[in-house]
C-alpha cells in the first residue's frame, strides 16, 4: 500500500503540480516566514513548552509506530485529517466572526430587539377577535407566564442555563451520551441562548454544499454569547418564551396557550405547560391535536424531567434584576412524584380554540374591512416619532374596535340559520322547474368561467380555448363550501364547470348592526364564508327596492305633505313612465302613512312627481348615500344600486332625530408597550366632525312613527307575528327588487339600527315566486333572529324592550286617520265634520266608510246619488249645519257651475315643474306585497 502511494506521489504530473503550488504560494510562505521571525521571541517559549509537554506522547507514539507500522500509518493519516479539520473549523469560525457569511447583529441591534408581533384586534367588550400578522406572535412578560412553563423549559431544554454564558460544552457530552444510550430525556445540545438566537435570526442557506448547518451553528454561538452579555437571565427567558415556534404560524407561549387550551399563559397547569414545552422537540410530531398519543408520551417525559430537576443551582449573576422573580417561579413550578404519577394518567385535552387567519374565526369580513380600508388610512395619519409608518403586521399594535363580540356571534348564528334553510328552500324551488335553469342564460356561466383563476392559468400555460373548455369538463377532486351536515366544507368530485354552476346558484347575505346615536358598528357580516366568498356585501352595491321609499316620504314631509294626506291608488303616467303595484290592485285612496305601511308603488311614484327628483336626491345625499343615483322617477321604487353600509346611515338618520350617524369602527390604537397612537374620543374632542342635520327632529319623529306602522301592521309585520318579537318598539322597511333578485330589511329601535340584504352573486339567480323571494321572506328573518337572540340574553333584554319616546303633541296630531279609504278625501272630510259620525267611524276603525256616506246622501237615483258629487256634498253640508234652502239658493246663484275649493288638509301643493328627462326612467323595486 505504501509503495502504491509512493509511486503516485513520485509521478511526473504530481511532481509538476507540487512545483506549481510551491511557486504560487512562495510569496505567502515568504511573508509568513517574516511574520514568524518577528514573533519568534514570543513563539519560541511556547514551542519549547509544547515540545516538553508532549515529549512523552511523541516517544510513546514512536515506539507504537515501530511495533505496529501499518496501524501507525493509518493513525497518522487520521490525525492529519483531524488536524486539518480543526484548522478548517477554526477558519470557518474566523470567517463567520469577520462577517464573510453575513454581518452578525451588533450590540445596539441586539439591545433594541423588536420581534415581529401580531397586531391584535379587540371588541368593545374586550374580547380578542383576531390578529394581523406575518408570524402569529404576541409578547408578554414573565409575570404573565405560568411558573410551570419556566420549570418545564429549564428541566428539559437547558438545566444548566444559570451555569453558562451562552455556550455549554457539558451539554455536548450530554447529547453524545444520550445518543449512545438512546436516552431521550438527556435534553438537547443547544443552550436556550443559542435557541433564542435561532428564533430571532432564522437560519440561512449558503451555497457551500453540506456546510449551511455548521455555519448557522457558529453564527448562533456568536449571537448567544453576545445576548448573554447584554440581557439578564430573566430577560433571556422572557425573550425565548415569546419567540419560540409552536408549529404553523404560531410563535410564543401566549399564542400557543390560547390556540391549544384557550387559556392565558399564566393559567396553564403543570401538564398543559409540559405539553407545550414538549412540542419544542418536534412541533408537528408532538402536536397535541394532530398527534395526541405522541404528545402524551412526550409530555410525560417532560413531567419526569420536572420531577428529577425540581431545583436549579443559580451560581452566576445571582444579584441580577429579575432573578428573585425567576427563583420564585422555580419554587412555585415544582412537580412532586405523586403529582407526576397523577398527571401522567390524564389525557392531553388540547383543541384548536383560536383561529386567527383572515378566513377563520369571528367577524372575518369586519377584520378584512379594518385591514384593507380603515387601518391603512389611520396609520398613515399617525406615524411613528421618526416619521415612518407603523407596520400593521409586525409592530404588535392593539386595535380596540366598536364591534361587540356577543352581538357579532348572535348575528353570525342568525345569518347561518336563515341562509342554511333558505338555500335548501331555493334548491327545492328550482327542482320544480326541470326545464329551466336558475341562471337563465348560459352566458352567465360562461362569463364566470372566463373570469376564473383556472381559466387564466390554463391560458397562460398555452392551451387553446377548446382545450380549456375540455379541461373544465373533466371531473377532479375538490373541496367546496356546503351547508350540508352542519359544516362549511365538503370533499367531493366534480368538474370545474359544474363547480362554477354550483357556486353561481348559492345565495349570500350581508348584515350590519350599528348604534345610531354615535355610529359605532356593533356587528358586521359581509357574507356566508370569507374563505370562499371574498366579496363583502355590506359594502357592495345592489338595487335597494322599497327600502329607498322612506327617503321619498321624508322628502314629501319636507314638501308640506302630512301622514294623513291622501293620494289615489290608480295608475298614473309620469312623463313616459307608468309604475304598477306589485299585486296590480287599484282603487280607493291611500294616506301617505298607508302608502308607506303597505309599500304601494303608485303612491311613492306620485310623491316623487310632486316633490321632484332633484330634491329627493339631495335629501338622500345628506342622509348618507354616496352611490350614483340616476335622475329618474324610478328611484322612488328603489331602482338604484346602493350598499347596505349607506342605507344603514339613512335609517340611522331617522332613528337619531334627523342627524346622520357616520359609522365608526375603531376607538383606540396602542403600541405593544401601551402608548396610545390614536384615540377616537380625544380626536373628536379636538376636531369634532360636523353633524349633518338631514331632517328636523319633528320630521325624523314622524318618519319613525310611520315606519313603526310598517312593523306593527304592514309589510314588516312578520317580525312581530313570525318571530314573537311583540315587546319593544321597532321601525323599519322591507325591500324587494325586480324579479325577486334582492331581498332587503332594515329596522331600528331606540338603541340599534339593524339591516340585512340577501341575494345571489348575480341578479340573474333568484326565486321565481314573490312569496319566497320578497324581502320579508329572505332578509327579514336574519334581523328577526338576531333580535330574538338578543331578547333571550339578560345583558340585552332591556335594549330589546326599549320604547321610542312619546312624540311631541304637534307630531302626534299628524296621525289618527285611516290608511286606506274607498271614498274620496273630500267626502271623508265632510263626514268627519259631524262629531257623531266621527266618533262612530273612529270606534270601528273607519270601516264601512262607503256605507256610512250612502246613508247620509239621497238614494233616489238622481245625479246627486254619487257620494263624491260636489252638489251632493253641499247637500250633506246643509243638512249637517241646518242651512235654509233659500240661503243655499242665494249662495249657489253666483257660482252655479263652480266646484268648492279643495280642503287644504287633504290637498298637497301643486307639483313643481320637472325637467325633461333624457331617457325613460327605469321601473324597478317596490315589489313588496301589499297587505
């Protein structure tokens, strides 16, 4: 073997290579020789000492080599490799220290460690409802951490934590012993300081094959030593427990304890703390939810270590700040042998309690609204002291919102109950139309298919249109949203085109609850499932139907109409637009109150003709509508696309004595240290938002009284008799658009305004039945179920039972007339002049008006037989007041063919001259069934 290697080393090419290397390194060797010459006075004593000290070893080696030459030859090569390996490691250490593999964090950087903390979102009742984060992390102090977490961590991961300064050589030998004897309980080789360095500065990948781990380990040793010099042991413990990963996007014991045990870290028991610390070895393998048996075994090992290492020797930095607290926690966190034997029998008992992803948890649409609209604008207005903006995902802010967690939960439950039953009803409804499709024309499906991400991906992959369509028709495995089996997801197999049809036929909803006195949002639902339906239907614009009518009626009140002004229930041609009632029933007269109560289309149309389009739009703007409103008479029936968010302001204006409430969603924002960045109350005190008084207080009270009639006996009556909400005062309005594409219901009481919209993503998908598709059937149940749950909660029962204040005398005096009459208003006025007749009519609710009129007019078949004939009215007038015939004749002579002037109380003002419209107005909305 030696001859073989000798022949290789003496080969001509090898000799040439050696000469080349010698020539190339000659300058370096010369410089090194000069350096050694300078250092000779220092190095010579060291060399002599080394030679003297190692002389016995070298002599022994010489004797061993003479006796066993082959073994010695192999040993000499191994020694050479080890020596050059040590040189190489030292070179790596030097290179890392000099920053050849990236700069190491400086002292100032380590002193100002700011870990990426999640922004926490809190409800007005102090409930954590979600987080915004890149890494889900929340920093807390040691005083908010269970002592069992500290003892479990030290006993398992670094029981010599107080004996070293970042690097513990003893731990390396401990690991080697554990590997040899397969003893898992011996712990890891890295100190807590090194693990903390890894948590703070994640490992990198380097282009040198197989050396990334070694380089990262060296970096962590450098950083750990520096951390030990800067921070106390107590601070290092706190930093570690706040940065350690627990699988997925969860970091720190605060997030982990809430996620697995729904507890604050300070409330964790010994077994729960051992379970979390046990996860540090392998967060997925020991996940207590995914792998409960693995977690239980690992937990018991940690508990055993806690018993074995029940005390820790603290011999270094004993007088450091915080060490007294650490020692106290160690004493409180001890586990005795009997406790261990009892705890090891317990099940793990972990669940996934908190879901902080954007698609999971409570108020997902509201949180997305905060993330995309509210917080970016707010943080831009209130930057840091250095002028840089706060980062919503890493700066650990705390956002305190106006949302109420209980109200939000009740709203979500109500929406789920209604939408689940409504979707089932919708599917059954369309099974009866076997030859028809809910979407009508297939162009809707084709349009959805072309707008899908799958279509764009296949197109970018170079597939032709025919190939893409064929791909859409091939069945594949997928997970879809479904109401079946009480879950929101179902694994199934269907073609992508069938999934497009499936989702196209799913109904969706929007719901919002707001305190109309201050605009604070209490509940917000933008859809049925944020993961599958990103579009927020609180902010989306849809045709509003009859929910727009109160604006028209409020404009009429401003234009001198009164609740007891009467209008004929007859077809009218306004320009080139002829609105119809949804039931095509005409005849008689409706009061303004009755027209709103029963949502009569022709009454609303006549009102906007009298008031004018421009004045109606101006009032709508002042009440909170910012969407484009077409200048057409059809807006009186709701032929306009408006969001639920805007309509809540409209109804909130009437509820708030005519003052428009602008929605508020954030009350306060603080830093992780508690410093206030933004305070809504303080900002309002400094720069109050000008109040918009859209209606006078009397006008708002009149509208509230009229809208109460809608709930108590009109199109919104189902809220009372259908859901048993007989207590408390409510005022509101239903709305249904053309072809039942959109169902609306908005109502308010003295404390809250609540509104809901229901429909499909496309107006093409709808019920074909007015009975099923009207607002009182689709949207009203969500609001009613919400209030029903509120009524059954002791905390909100008084809010539910609240009553509107008694109206002022001048407002109360405007009411008291019948909503619908089958005689003319003039005839009614003349009948009411007789106190006996008036008392009788009021007693029986104005029934038999026509019969009462006939009783007091002649029935002899002459022209005066018509009760609405002016001559006959004068005859009644004479009989009632006892005028003589000759006086009547004298009064009739000068004006034989003239009609008496109209009665002011029943005759509205002459309509304004309206501008010529450029295009015929749309006919839409106003399809609430009359009762």
